[in-house]
């Protein structure tokens, strides 16, 4: 056997151990080795039964999703599952750690499963825009019924094996080492000479009416959906209505149809991008890092309350400290309201709320607290002189822009190198994205500590470096600069917002600006323009004109839109008149293409200047932070799919209108010349 699969014969039982870095992923080489090992075991008269287990931290993470970008090499997982299920010798799967995707499908095809009760099981295919391809849609409902199978597979989330919803997957749930129990069960089945194949089980069909009701409920919720969820539902319904072999054929056909769709490719792209985002150079140089257990929040405002909730949910001790006691009290009261609302809505019980609030305390002054593992500074809290009282060896994270980080470095010389920046996306307790802003000279330990903290908070983390704001700020500013330039040339802002939604954003740049407040948005644009030595885009723009007229956004009842009380937002005739007075010099340009070109050009700058580590990080920020449609993978993924040449032509056409927005970056021109995209060769 290869080094990826180890075999051992123990008292008539062949033990096949998956042993491939990383996480026993079922790569083609491991699948071939497993196929050969099964053949040898089934042909060997000295073997009465087989136990399949995984080495290391878990059973198997399934197929590497990069395989789905091309033809899958034989043997496929479905073929291995049929070989196991149809074997003339019993096969027992011994599960520990985690069994995900195709790894769990192998176990479902076995004749029995012995599982360590805390083992995490998952079929995450739906998150990739796919349905399983190894028979899970046909086998799992036979074991646990339609409702539990649908809940499990539609969530795509990992669930502990002992969870009552899925506990029937396992024949034995054990504590500790699973191998002895698996060997005992395998020998027992072999001695008895009888075992049941999963395909022959019907306990999940014991209530036919209930099975169909569960399917109907999900069907009504999905409506006329044509996505992976609807396809998964079809397959699970077929498990009850069709013979097993026909059900497998349907699953295989649906998988083949879905794997090449743009939506599935987009989801795979995002899945991989989020995994890569957390890989940062500082982590390899930081050594062993202990995530902070006690965090001080320095400053006031709603965002600090949201951060406090997120930290408390992650099990942290949180201390609040602000220059003004009223600010600290307001943060604590806001935290209380968030948790009270969660209890009222049934998302948290009272005991859980009280336990979290028990780890929250208000500091009267810095000197009253023992050293913290980390301080998170709002960026304007007046931190000079209090650093030694708060932290001696921990990290100091500044919430805000790079200039604020630099100012803290000057204010707190005793912590030089320990200060990094952070940019969580709001609402912090619900949006699972955060950026780490790394100033020059930051110690690897400070960066790695903040990344570890975000990991415990279950956030996707993206690294940003540079003189200006976060990656999200830069992309959002590029979109708005393009939008303002278009309106300055006579394009309706309402058409621009519609174009942004067509491109993939949940809301247009002017809708977003109204929600934030036009003065806040203009101040941010001006700051970024100064830092990046650009022209000030907001001067003389529609944004400036509306602020000057007193229309400052949704909070004021009037911004780019009008917000009548009790009614949806409406177009403003004064805005349309302002735009019409500018003429229509770009009437032949699709505003969606123009906005896309502005984003792609900004992305090229961020990559060339090494502000962003990789192009996929920018797609993660756009999707998870700025509301871009995940079904489209991100603006750069979409640019690769459609090709960069149309965007380059648009840039050249619009560059005279706004040089800072559309003058083609040399990286864009180079990629077009070489037939490349942001992710390698141009996609077709």
C-alpha cells in the first residue's frame, strides 16, 4: 500500500487506515489506494471483516473541492461506496474527530458505524452549490428519515454525532478510542454471517405520510427555486419514491448538472477564498500564541457594545472602560438590551444571557484592573499614559483607520510594535467578517493574537496593510467614486443604484450612503483621498450638493432619495433636475460595466501596492462585508468569468471623465495582454 493508506490484519479483521495530509482528504491517489486495499481484503480468505478508520485528528474531510474544477479522476466516491456496500464481507467504519462530505458518505455505505460521540459530522455540499455525489441523499434518509436528513444537509453545518437528530447514523456511540469497539462489532458481524446494507434499510421510511410532509414543508419554503437546495430536495424525495439504484442515478445526474454551473463555481471559489484568507505571514513567525482570555474595550459607542456581545459569546471576560463614565454605562446598557432582545426572540435562554453578562464588568479606572491580554481601542478614547496599567505583554488593537493606528503608536511608545488595527463589519455580532490592519513594524505576535481572537469569535479574517483604510473602505469608495462620476455626467443615481444591484450588490452606493449619512460618507471619501493623494471626489458632486441643501440621508428624511413617513423610499425630483443639468455624455455606457470597471481597477491597485494579500481576499470582503451576491462569487471572480477586456475598454472610454477612477492600472493591461485574469488564466 502507499503511504496514504496503511493496512493491518488483526485477528481476521483488516484495518484500513486513511493517512493522508491534510485531514485525510480523499484525493485521487488515496481513492485508488483504498480501492486496491478493499479488493485485496475482499479476496483474502484470511480476512473475515474490514474496519475503515482515519489517522490523526479525524476520519476524513472528503474530496478536495479543487477537483471539481475539472473531470473527477476514477475511482469516484460513489463507486467506492457501492463496493463497500455490496461487499461479501462486513465493513465497519470507525469515526472520530470529524467526518465530512465524501468521508461521511463512505461511512454511510459501510454496514455499521462506531463513532466517538463528540465526532463532528457534516455534508457541506450545499454550501458549495452542490448535492452529494456518493449516495448520501439516498442512504441518509433511510437511516434517520426525511426531516432530519433535510435539516442536516440543507444546513451544511457540522453536528456532533451524539446529537439526537443524527444519532441513528451510528450503531454505537462510544467515549474515547473507537477502534476496539469497531473491531468487536466487525468480528461479531462476521461470526454471525449476516449484516444489513444501508440501501436495504427502511426505518427512515416507517412513516410514509410524515416523510412526504417533511418534503412538502421544505418545498413550500423553497418555492420555485432552481438552486442546489431544490435539487437536494428532489433527490431526498426520490429516495422514498424510486428504487435505490434509480435514486443513485438521479443524484449522480443532478451532481453532474450542478458541478459546472456558475453558481457552484462561485460558491467553491468563496469557500476556498475564506480558507486562504486567514493565512498570513505573521502567523508563521509568531510562534505559539495563546488567544486572549480577558479583553478590555476602551471607548464608547454602539460598535463597542456589539464587540462586547461577540466577545462574551466567545466565552471571554470583557471589561469596559471609557474616559467618560456615562459612555461606559451606555455601552453596558446596550449590551443588556441586545441580550434581552435575544431572550425575547427565543435565540437565547435567560441562563445563557445571565452567564454572559456575568463575565462583563465596568472598570472605574485603568489602574483598578489587572493586566489584560488585549485592549481594543475605539480609536478616539484618549489612551495616552494608561497603557502600562492595562496591558504589559498583550496586544493593543485600534478600531479604525490606519492613521488612527499610527497615532496610537505615537501615543503609546511602551507598546510600540504591539499595536495593530481591526475593522469588524457591522452589526458585529451578526456579520462574520473582520479585517486585521497591519501597520509597518507590527510584531507578528500582535497580529497572530488578533487573528486567533477572531478565530475564536468564528469570524473570517482578512489581512490589510497600507496607509489608507480597510479593504472594504477602499472598495466601497471606488464604487461610490464611480457612481458620483456617472451622476456628474448625467446618469440618474437611481439608474446607478439599479446597475449596482444588477452587478450583484444587495444595495446601490447611493442607498448605502443614505443609510450611513451623507456627511459621514463624504468625510470618509475626503480622508481616503488625502491619504491616497487623489482628487477629492466628493467636492462638486451630487453628494456635496445634497449636503449643502440640508438633505443628509435617511435619518433626515431626505438624501439622494426621499423617505416619506410610513412609505418606501422614493426618487427626488430635485436630484433628477440636478443630474439632467449635467447632460448625458456617457449615455452609451452601461453603468453596471462602469461600476464593475471601477472595482476591478481599484482591486488591481490594492494588489499591486500589496495592500491586499490576494485577489480572493477582495472577493471575500465584497461578499461577506459589502453585500455582494455569494452566488456570483465576488466582483473579481465575475470579472474573470466575463473577461477583463470589456472592462478595460470601458476604463479607457471613461478615464477622461474621472482619471482617478478609470485610468487603467498597468496590472489590468498586463492581464488582458497575457490572456490572464485575477485568478490565473482567463476563465471561459
